């Protein structure tokens, strides 16, 4: 680890020198690239400097152990600095983990009602609102791309675009089957029902990420459903895009113009195509896009929302979070932070925090 940190330190000095030279030459693009690289290296270099100071402090204190008058003070100093050294070492190991190249990307969010009929569609609607509120708390932009409503006002399927700083880095942990346990409003006997919704989070692909040949597309206009009645249907503003080579179909009808709906549909299509390409390249992650969210069966779950006990349990963490109302209102940061730490521990080959036992967390 020390060798790798020293190499990064050398690289940081080189970047600073190059940045100084580029500023003198007046190359704006080069300056931007170097400034970005400096921003990525600087936190690690600063942390390594702290680590070296602590190591030097321990070494200096050890020299004082031979002095009877200073021995007790030196032992105390070594103990304190030793704890700090371990903390910094753990932080540096985490900082040296390979960066997810998609962490700063925007995302395409897809939510679909799973097992449970009408109640599943109402739960899917709750999840859509939860992520919308989470985006609002984080200062992100949340844009509905397409929705398909159930007869009782829930959501059969919804597609949204979330844009902002570090969206993928926090939203990527939401993919999977979400399970709800509650008494439906239509249940006269008060019996608790279990329903599911599937969530897929895809990094949004830019045009430079995925090139689509217009010849491979079949674009159709059709009448929108939902508010607007006959006037909307006459206008045929909804767009359906079919990617012939892959068979992927994307519909968008939330805008009043064909052009905007087509633009949105192509954004979703690019992200789905990139997601498919990534998974084909890495069969260990998934064989196809369905592997991300499973089949929607009740047994395949990453999280359970238990309304009678106001408890949300994340099964990857083996942790339960109380105050479910706040979580469903988008206050997900505490839960996500735990998922990030869990993911980092796995990457480092360390035991997951609180592995093997349930833990309740009061929010």
C-alpha cells in the first residue's frame, strides 16, 4: 500500500507541475483535465501526509521510551497515535479501491409492480415518490419519462431520469426486489398482505457511450393515454422506439410534443443498451438485464418495508431501520451510507459490518 501511495504522491507533484506549465501556455482543455486529475488525487495525498506525520510521531515517541522521566508520557502518546494510525490506514485502503467509472453519471430509474396485484402497483407508486423525495433532498433533478397506471391509481410501470452530482454512486444500491407488508386499504378483514415491486437503476448513457444507427430504429407515434382525453389521442404525441437488432422497445408519452418524447425515449434506450453491453461483458454480474431485479417473486428481496411495525429491513446489511415514514419520504442517506460501507468492506475482503446478526438502527 505504501508503495502505491508514494507513486500517487509523485503523480500528484507531476500534475501540479503540468498544471503550472499549462496555465502559462493558455491551454483551457488541458487545464481542465489536469485540474480534474488534481482534484481526484489531492484527498489521497493529503490523507497520506497525515498518515506519515502520525508514523513519524510514533517513531519520535519510541525514542523517548529510554528516558525514565518521559517513558509514561511516551507510552501514552504511542497508544493514542497507534489508534490514529490504524484509522488512517483503513481510510487509505478504502480510498485506494478502484473507482466506479459510472459514479458521477446520471441514472435511468425503472420501477415495476411485481407480485401482489393492485397492492403491488400502489407500493410501486410509493417507491416512485420515495425516490423523487430523495432526489429533492439531494438537490438532484427528477424527471418522469414514462408511466403506466393501474386501474386503482397505482403504477404498473414508471421510468424516470435522475440528474445531479454523484447520482449513480448512491442510487446504484437500489436495484432489486422491494417487498412490502401491510394491510391494503381494500382489505376489510385487516389481514396483512405481502407484495413486491422491482427497481432497476441504470447509468444514463451519453451519445458518445452508445452509438445508435438510425437505420436500426423503428419509430412509431401513437395516441397518449391518461389526462387529456380525446384531444391527446388525436395529436398522436406518444412515441414508441424499437431497436431492431436487440428487440428493445421504449415508449414515452409524458411530453406534449413528439420531438421531446422521442428524445426521452432515445435516452432510455441508450442506457438500456449500455446496461445490456456491460452485462454481456461480465457474466459474473448477470447474464442479462433481468438478473438485476430478479423475477419479482416475494422470496427475491433486497429490502422489506413492514408497515405494522414501522420498520424497513435491508437484507444485504441484515439491519433494520425504524421510522419508516421518514424513509418513505426520501430520507435515505443513513441507509445508503451503510450500504456504501458494506460494499467497501466486501471489496477489501473484510467482514461486513454486523455480519450474521440483525441490528436495529433508530433514525
